C-alpha cells in the first residue's frame, strides 16, 4: 500500500482521538466512494455526449415496449 498524509488542526485531532474509529479505513472508504461517484459521473457525461452526436441510438419501438411493460407490472 502507498501512504498519503492528511493534516488536521489540533482541535480536530483531539476530537478524532476521542472517537473509537479506525480513521485510516474510514478515509480509505470515503476515497473509494468518491472515486466511484466521479467515475459514474464521467461515464454519464460521456454517454450524454455520445447520444448528442448520434453515436448511440435507441432501438425502434424500445420506448413504447418499456412504457407498456412498466404499466403492466403495476
């Protein structure tokens, strides 16, 4: 594993010490979640751009079938 350093002020460090949490694991998980969110956001942006230029197309009749399917499952 690689090491990163995060600086916090004295008051925050004191509060962190008063709570029984594995801060390294907490920060690793927060970073993982943020990376996943950014990757999904970037994928959505890319898809929207590709839809704008017509790179992807919805198959003919797909929307009507999807709406009918949703109505039938109510």
